[in-house]
């Protein structure tokens, strides 16, 4: 289909045309300015439960492999003076702050029986990318980093209007955080090769959805290049 301007008042859209328009939109990044001084880097759930090899059934092998790349982005942002905020699942409020229906979700792996009580209790971030003294760590009760947390207030007090997202899982905590940030009026940048999921086949599908409606999708190198300007 040739790319042309349609006049909705006098043009009838064929099924082929609307499908092609949708397909193109999944591949096209939004366009907005990224100002380093207005950015915060969100490192989502790079904690031992997801990153430490073989420790839990929630381990995301790709997250482990991405640690060096995330560390490079993290150190670059620190050197640029860009605020860094970490999130983790941890024991908060005796777990009464969790969505009530969470226990019904299939990602709880109930078939494994009683889980190790140390899982998702302390929220320890993988040692290679541990927070520095003074960096904020938000303990969150659900997927999105804005749900029942002070993240929005923190970002506004820091005078940030753009969030850069890396971490895991692409189609759960990272994607939900991107959607929540968008709905709160933040510009969202998500790293295509510094986010990961437990089913690699779903990674690109989630990035396509985010690209179409919620976020600019860039590689770590592309993010760094944009921030250098």
C-alpha cells in the first residue's frame, strides 16, 4: 500500500488498508525530544529472584545475560547525572498491599507447592548492578512501578518528564510501568535490548505494542547516543 494521506470524509477504508496502517504503526516510533536533565532511568526488578541463575522458577535467563549491557547504561546515566531509580518485589505491609486476585494467576506456580519463604522477601538487587548510596529503591506490590508507590511524586519532585525503562519482564513489569507512565503524562523510552522476558517469543510482540501506543523503543546504544546530544 502506498503511503498517502487519506481524507476520512471522502475515503472508504478497505480492510487491507486499515490492516496495513496498523502494521506500519507497530513499527514506527513516536517522535519526541529526550532531554538528559529531564530523564530518570528506571531499573525494573533486576533482583536475585529473576537474575540469579537456577535459584527460583522465576529466573529469566535473558535478564542474566543482559546484566553487562544494563550495567553500561546504568553507569552512563550515573556519569551524566541522570537520576536512577530501582524497583523490586519485596515483603511490604505483610503482603496485604497486593492485588487480591494475584493468587489466582498462573504465574504463581502453585503446582510447585510451598515456595521458599526467602523468595521476594528482601528484594535484593543483583550485585553487579547494585544501587549506590542515595539511589532510590522502590518496593512495589504489583507489576507496574506506579501502582501504590510514590514513584510519580518522586519523579515530579525531581522535575523529570521522561522515564527510560530497562529490566525485566518486558511484557509484565516493564510494559505495565511504561503504560502507567504514559497515562500519567510522562514521555517513555524503553530499551529493546535491556529488557527481557521469560518467553523470548513474546518480547518483540510487547515492544511492538509499546511502540505503537506508549513508548519510544530504542536499543541501549541508541539511548546513550540520544543522551549524548
